[in-house]
């Protein structure tokens, strides 16, 4: 996968969109020319009696009709610009939902958007068992992210978040605009080709016009064939590399390549969605690979998983689904690199620690995000000296806490994924000096009498650190208890 700058990638998508917009009127003009020839050789318009004369006559009519074709194209541009989402909704059966309808979907999407400082697209749902998703829209404020009911019910919270981040990346990179334009225009071109093809039969193929009949057949059939090929080319104008980029964007937003891999494993083979062929390039995954994969709009799932393993360090987790045999994941990623680590559910354990505090939930929660207070206890050791504490207390914000131990600086890093004061805090966590692995920490705080109870859950702990991790968090929470009690206001 060739590495390019993100801005260059966005520019390329803008260029593709411009070429599609410019090419549609030209294609319409060409179709008008072919239809005119068909009408001449079909006996619906007068013929000069010679192929050269008929071509010249058709050319003259083309010059006269070109403005009409351009007007039609502009009219269709206006319709597509204003009603593109309505067209997609009718074609796929999607409907918008509110926070009260789908709170988890709405909150996950909103949190991801807050982390990137962007307006939240409208969440939509399709009531089908197929597991798929797509982004749509042409401009800021009109973007949507659509998921199927099968996806909502079949994926875990982290997997759903990874898929939503994947679709948001299409919005951020402006892939979505190119996909919508290509999908709608490819559908119109296919319709025009159908009209041309059927007109051959309606006019009798020019029978009775002698030697010109076979010319009519060749031109009309060639025009229809070229039209279908152009529709395919337009779909393929959206490079298959966009899915690799969107997968990488999902990892960038969530810091969880394992979730994206697991989501791809689950949707593979279960993505069927009743929708026009021209719109399937927009989907998270499309099962139809075309002829030997030549016209596939998506790269194989195996290659996408292998890329996440190779570039993002993702791991394959066995799916605890009785319908999936133990060999299935290995079959899905048969061409993955040899460096792949196959993990079972037990190989990536979860550590949970509970602690009661004689302080309010708000005070305990705020201690995690206050740089001055966090520097006294968070990741602090008895013999260490805090060097640097940087905390950006917002969803998507990052923290860096550096403590000097035995003359060496140990850096702790992470990104905040959810901040729900004073109940819940979720962040990624890594110690680069010891491991490149990125894990995830959940903090749940509930009121208990005059104080509160904190439950810390650390997911993805490496086996080598499993014995030490619980004691390490207990020591940290002991430091938190002392810090909040010292800061507690006197009565």
C-alpha cells in the first residue's frame, strides 16, 4: 500500500469528483449522438442514403441538441445535489434515528466526531439482518452514516465503534462525495444504456433499410456495451485503496486495530443488502468480486485484515460463535504475514480492580483529568520522580505522563475515548518503553453513601504483565485515595 499524504489523498478524491461531474454531460452528448444515428438508421429520421451523410447529419443535430443535453445534465446535478440522500434512502430502505432510538449508536458516533472536531453526521439504520454500513452525503451538515440492524445486533461495542470510525474516515477523506456521485451517475448511465439497447428491438433493428441495417446494429450494440463498461469504470474510479485507508483511519480514531479486525471477521460472508449494484461501492464490504475479482469494488477481507496486522499491529481474536468453526478465522486470513499472532480470548486477559473512596464521585473523576493533581499519583511509584504531566481533558485528547525511575524516563501515553463526568472514563494506555501494545482502560464510578466506588477494568493486558498489573493499579488507586482526601474541603 503506497503511502501518500492525507491532503494529497483528499485532493485526488476532489479531482475524481470533478472528472465525474465533467464527464457526465460529455457522456450524455455522446449518447444523444448515438441515439440520433439509431433513429436515422431505424427509419425514424430521414437518411441521406450514405453512412458519411448520415454521420454528418447526426453531427449537425448533435450541435443543435448539445445545449439541451447540458441542461438535462445540470438539472440532474441539481436533483442529485439536493435529493441524493432521499434517493439513497429509497434505494436502500434506510431511515434516520435519534439518540432516544439508538443511544449507543448515537453516542459512539458523536464521541468519535467530537474527537475530530467535526459535526456529527446523521445516523441512519436499515432494518435488515445483513451486516453492512456506509457513509453518504455531499457537503458538511448533510453527511450520514448508515448501519444495518444486523450490524448493530451482531457486533460488540468496540467493533461497532471501529466500523463507525471507518465510515467517518470516508467522510473526513472526502471519499464519500466521490462514492455518492459515482453511484448515482453510474445508475443513470446504466438506465440510458438500457433505453438504447431496448430501442433496437422497438425499431426492429433498422430492418428494411438494406446495407445500413447491419451498421445500425453494430453502432447501437457497441454504444450499449461501452455504456455498461463506463458505468463499471465509474464505480472503479473509487480506488479500492480507499478501504485500506479507511481501515487505517479507524485505527487512528479508536487506537484499537483488534476491533476492526474482529468486525471484518464477523461481517465477512454476511453483508448482503438489497440495493442497486451501482451503490454497493459505498458499503463497508461487498461480497460480489465480479469476474475473477477484476471489477471488485472492495479488496478481499483477507488482505484488509493482513494490512491491519502488518501496519497497525492488530491481532486476530477467535470469535466465540458456535456457528463459526475454529478454523474459520485462519481460512479468512490465509495470506496474512507470518508475523501474525493468533490470540484466543484467554490470551488477551482483562484485569479488574475495585476501590472505595471517601470522596464524591465528581472529585474522584476530576482527579484523573487535573494535571496538577494527577501528577501526584497517576502512574507514580514510591521511588520515582514525576518529570512531565500533559493532559488534554477532552474526547480525542491525549495524555503524556513521564516519571523518572532509576535514572530513566518512563513515558505513559494514551487518548481519551469517552468522558462522561462523573460516571465513566475510557482511555487507551501504552508504555512505549516496555511494549508497543495499546490497551484500553475503563473507569466506572458509582455513588456509595457519602463516598463512591470505582471499578477499573484494563483490557488487553499482555500475559507477561498479568501478574504485576493488578498490584500496579491497586498502588495507583491508593495514591488516588490519598490525593483526593488531601484535597477534600474541610467541613
